[in-house]
C-alpha cells in the first residue's frame, strides 16, 4: 500500500527528507516500525524507562530471533520493557506501524487527516482510529507542566468562532460570530514565529486576561483589531514603556497600516492561521465537538510552529514529543 512513488507524488516535501526510503517499510512492517520508534526515542543509547539504566539488552527467542513482543530487559533492575512504556502508545493494542502512519499523516497533511481516512488505510475500527488520532494530537501538544516560553517582539492577537453556518430562524438569518453558539478560539501569533491558541467558553475580560498574561512578554508590540476589550486589557500593561498597542479598524476597512517608524500594524498572520483551522474543519474533519476542539487547534498550532522543518524532521519531533505523556480513555 505504501511506496516511494506514492510518497513523492502526494508529499513532495517528504521526498527531501532522510525518511523517504524507510517510511514505506516502517508503515508496512511491524519490526521496522518498532526499530524506527526505538531509534527516535533512544538513538544509539537505549535506556530502561524504569530506572534509567543503560545496561539493557534485547530479549530473543530460542532460535536467536528477536522476541515477538519486542521486549528489552534491564540488567540493573531486572525489569522488562518495550519502547511503548511511558509514551502515548503505552498499553495500546494497535501495531506500531499504524502509529507510524498516523504520525506521518498528521505531520505531512497541511489540513490534517481524519480518523475515517486512517480507519480505511489501516483497516482498523473507527473507534480505534479516533482514539489513535487523539493520542497523536495529545503527543504534539505542549506539556502544561513545562509550558513554552512567552512570545515577544511584534505580536498579533485575535479571536475567531468555530461552528456550523448560521441557521435561519423564522426566516431571519442569525448573526455570525460573537453572540452565537459557536465556540470562540483565541490565538496569539509572533511575527515570523510561533503561535499560541486557546479555546475559551466566552470572549470575556477574565479569559483574555489569563491568555495574555500567560503568553505575552512585557514590552512587546501587540497588534489587535478594534475590539474594545483588547484596549482595556493591553493599555495599562503594554501601552507604556517599551511596549505598544497597535489597532487596525476592520469596520472602516482598514486591514494594514504603516506606522511612523515603518512597521506594519495588522492581524493578518492570525487570520492566516485561522483560515487553516477553518479549512481543516470544513474540508477534512467536517464536524468537531467543543470537547475535542482544543486538540485540533493544537494540531494546527504544531504544524504552524514547525513550518520551517521538512516533513521528515517534523515527524521526528512529533514522535519524540510522545515520550512521558499518557492519555487514558476517560480523558480523551
């Protein structure tokens, strides 16, 4: 099912990476998939996940071939382990070749890959494919216990609303965006840098304050639209000293403004990021519940933050991010 022609045709960026020759075998052979995950996690220095000891060895059967469960043993603590231990795919009954394919599709598909597509390609149940994809999204999400650094420099902050089209009510089309039942998503983009997203219950002073304080470095130049709540939030903190709050008035059809110092005031980077989310929700996933929307936003944020990498490097980063994370069924 997987071959080099298929990869080069559908994902030309992947053809430039070192994984191009090995991906078909990884996605089609369990032994090669296990060796791939071991190489990404341990490299040339396998270690016991129980005691972190380096004195480990592969367990073999009587005929000298590798153990069918791909077990390792630690001479220090005597425990057995596999590459799955202490990762998002621990205790999963799905073969690792399916996990490799899921990581590949998430990292190489600009608009994402649906669980139904993974179900068809891997010949697994929809429930397994959905849980598989949720775990992959969980793996590439930043760990809240070790949050990324705050964003600085020139930033853009904006919000959008995710949901279906407005429905006619007594012959009247209901309003769009704020004031509807759609789910608000706030994003902060650093110019030529990373993005931070958060799904909020409402665009309120409290929710925006928490998001801004958690992600913005003081002294930054913050660009927003003319939504009045941003002015009351940003001016007391970022409107003095080295910081600045630039506003563009979309109601007056102002989308870009050149400042006196030559810099540009706009939120077009945020709009670009939102367009990727909207196209993914409409064209790939079709329907996403409010409960799971944060993980889909994190998936798009991961691809945005790694956009300078080729697909092979992005896959490596995603697989390495899976270590030390667990997502049990009740928390899905």
